[in-house]
């Protein structure tokens, strides 16, 4: 239902990356080994703050081998601006054939990894922006935030949130408000037109600073009754397709979609057994197929979250996500994402995580469960997006 269009995507500035498509080092899906194609489909977190630490050294080796396509930072990776720049510059300096995605959750409000506590600035929540700023003022506000983010060395921001704050069609004095979306003021409101207006300012401001953005959380998390950090949440009886898909369709028409991040929500009318992130039915019916199919990059929400880790085995997670047509598998290795799992049952950091993901997908290709064509599609989508950096 969503059309992907790069025609209005502004030419992004280079962020000290070794890749330059003008030099002819853009590789197609037929030019590189399968394991490296799979590597572009992997984004991981790490637990370190210095380039000299073992996790950074190990991860850096994987990146230079072409086995990791992106890295996500959390608050425990960010001490202060100088330290953050040193760390991002280390990753930027690695020898890679394609740009490395350096990602951070930087929405403003409750979700901003770069904040006053670690020496950056605090920015308004989405709800605060929509309530108190005009669209023009919002663009200025987000331009400042984007400059801060770019100066720290990041080229991807997971935002804006285009979920609904609540369901405006319900006549209730106490409308359903999701605890981690509306409850944390992460949504612009309940009117898709307002969401699109302010999300556009967010995206355009970041594009001007050479930063890719990701709409979240598809097909919609705002009307979900619970938190997917804890467990699966069911939106079967609360989902409003006309309202919740509207921002994606409108932003697609504007040519403003770089990536779409999935939600770990159940829609049992479409798939009894799998959340959207792991469901070919949900993602293909609502996103990939239809009158205006979306053929851009889809990234999973964190596959380390309780909703996923609590209900699926590791191999299932990897294969189901790929079969659902997810292009980038995000594994944060952030134990805070596993709120619904007892501490003794939480998954520890696995030093061989990247190799295990690649091994699983590679073996599935060899066995025929996955096809080379399926991997090539994701690889081609990813390099097309990365050419904007």
C-alpha cells in the first residue's frame, strides 16, 4: 500500500565515510559473496565507550570483513560529546566498501540518547512539538537537533514516530493510550494530518544534515494496549487501518521515506501466530503489496525485545524476519529491552552473534528455505538507500 520514492530525497553530505559511488565502488548483488550480502542485513549494538575496548575491536573486524552493515548506539555508549565523536569517528574510519550505518534513537523527549545528562542538549517530545510549535518552528527545532546528531557522527536516526497518540474515533473520556507511545509523549497526536505535517519537518531537517530517518512503528503501535519490550501486544481489536496507515501513505507521496521500522504487534485477523515483524502476511499485505507497493528498506524493531525473545527461538527469529521481507535485522544486545523476562532468563551478550545470524541465513539458502534472490533483494534495497549518504 505504500509507494517508495527517492525523487525528492536530498543529496546527503558525506560523514567521513570511505564509500563514494562516484568512484565506481558500488557493488551489485552479483559481485560479492553471500556472507557479505547477508552482513549488510545486520545491525547490532555493543557494550563499550572506547575504540580500544574488546567489543569495539571485535565489531570493527566484522565491519571491515563486510559482515555488519550498521551499528546502533545506546545511552551506555555515550558519555559526553568528545567521547562520542571519538567512537563514531573510529567506526567511520574503518575500511568498508559501503557506508556503515551509525544509528541512534533521537526523537526528543523521553527518547533521546544524546541529552543534557551526557553533555548534549535536551529536545522537545513529539507531543510537545505539535502542541506548542508551528510547523516552521518545528523545522527549526529539528534542524538544531539534527545538527547536534550529525556533529556527533551519526547518519541514521530512528524516528520520527508516526504512531497515533490514541484513537480519535472512540467516544471516551479515557481513550486508550499506549504506555510507550502516547504515554511517553512520543506521538504527535491522533490526527494523521498533524502527524504527517510534523513528521515531514523532522525528516526534512535531518535530510539537510545528511541523516537518514526511519518511520516507526509499522503497521502501528499507538493503539496497542501494552509494551512490546515486555511481551507481544495484540492490536487485532484496536487497529484502525485508515488512520494508522495514512501517515505512511502520505509521507510516501512526499518522497520522504528512507526506512520503515516494524512493530512487534499481533494482528490475529491477518496472522494468528506471528507479530508484524515476523509475519510475511502482515508486511506483504499491508506494506509490500497492494496498489502502491513499498519496495524500500524495512528494518525490524529490536529483535532483542521481550516480545520476540520470550516467544521465539533465535533461529526462528532470524529466519522468520527474513521470510517476512525484513531487510535489516536489528539486534541491540541491550538487556533493558527484555523487560518482560526474568533477569536469570535474559539472553546474555553473545560474542558470536553476528556469525550465528549469518550462518543461519546462509544455511537456509543452501537448504532451499531461502533463495539467493531473496537475499539479493534486501542487499539491493540497502545499497540503494546507502547511496544517499
